[in-house]
């Protein structure tokens, strides 16, 4: 569930944490690019740290679980607090985690006014807006459906990048993936039966959240790709700005809670501290250690875990078209992320030998 800075949420976005995917979502694309310098420095050390290198699978599993459960945390949080309050708590707790790590590492927040201005826009599209849309969406749709909608972020990203990024040329495979992915969305929603049983408003909000991740990722690539700040510094500033944005807006549209029920409060804390703060730190380390291609595969586990958690713990109903459509969406998203293999140069002809 997607918040990436640098040059990519986070996903998955999911619940995308700051500086993690444009999958996510998107919160995932930005994280992978921003960690490129760190990948270069760690690549040579990997062979000598065999035991530690093998431990990335565990962290990958933890990240998948944390992001997958984020949709359940949102659902539980909205049972005790207004959606905007859930989102404010989420970015607030997430910012505290990153700022604490920033202080321990003795790093500084960006100083450039231009960088802060661009991060303000990134915070809106990668944090404040999509997190709020998911929270409002889950008032009327199951957390399982929200998790599946989050998986459409790569589809939106591919569609928008064709227009906004001149260097990102579509291929037949990627265009086919785009069409396949949106066919999967229609399958999830049961389009052949007139979307019966699906709240269109909530679904549109969830899809809009995934679209917001893609918009934010493209904006970051165009404006912050060359900024010379650490990924931790940029993401901390981004979440801090999202917290300020929501702290201004939330009192205008909600009333202060009369109580703080324990279970929803713990859900909001877990959503922020784990799903937004800690998840970024894990994702950042994975990108540095195993590279962005493998690390972003976490995007495809999120809807599976979100669906399992919603059905098992929240007793949400699951019809056949939901998992089938989700698989089609993931297949389409995988195709949109594929890149053609570089062609091998033709072997040089040895004229002397042939003579």
C-alpha cells in the first residue's frame, strides 16, 4: 500500500509505506529507484554474508504480511474512528517511526525549499489522498476488495506513464497486460451481473486510491529523481508533510472522538507504526540487498494475504469471481512490469580465420 520518494508506496500501499513503491503501488516504485546507490554499495558484500543474505526471505514474508494485513487494520480502525482520523493516526505513527530512526542515524531532513514543495505534492498523492480514500472505501466494501483494488496500481502506472514519461514506451506485452488487468477488475466486480452486490462508490474510491499512487509516483520521477538526499530523509519529510496536511483537514470534517476504544486504536497504531513506518524500513533494506525486481514482487502477495485475513478474521464473504478476478489482475500487473530482454550482439566475424 504505496509512499515512495526518491525516484518511487507501497504499494503497496498499500498500503504503501513512505518511500517504498508506486505499489505498490506505488509506494513501491519510488523506493526501488531511490535505493539504487545503496544497492551498488551492498552488491559486493552480499557473497560474503551468506547467512544474512539468506535471511531476506523472512523479511520479505514479514513485509508481505504487514502490508497484506493493512487493509484489515483499516477496516477495524474505522469501527472506532472516522476515516480521516484513521488516516491521520496512520501517517502520524508512521512519521514518528521514521523520524526516530532518522535521529538515531543522525541524518537530517531536506533543507531545500524546492524539495519540500515537491514533497508536499508527493505527500498528498502518495499518502494523504490514497490512505483517506481507502479508509472511506472500507466503510462500504470488504477489506478483501480493497486489497485487490490496491493491486491495480501498476496498471494505472503503466497507462499514465505512456502519456507522462516519454522514456517509458509501451510494448505489446505490456499493453496486453493492461487490458488483461482491467478485465480482471471487471471480473472481481461481477460486471456481467450489473455489479450486483458491489458498492460502486466504495469501489471507485479504492480504485481512485490506486490511481493516486500512480500519479504520485510519476510526479516523483519527474521532479525528485536527482535530489541528493537519503531515502530515509526524503520519506520522513514526506510523511511529516502528510501528517500536517491531515492535521489541518481532519478537524474541519470530523468531530473529536468521544472515546478511544482499545481494539480500533491498536489497529490504527499497527497500521501506522508497522504498515507505514516499519514496512518502509524493511522494504528499503530488501531493495538494497536483493534489488528492486525481486523486492517489488511483494506487491503480488498483498491481495492474497488481504483476502485471507478478511475472510478468516473478519468473516467477509468471498464469491468465486473475487479470487479469479484477483489472479487475472495480478497476471496483468506482472505483464505491465515486464521488460524486453536486451538483444545480444552478433558475434564478430573472424575474416582471417575464414580465409
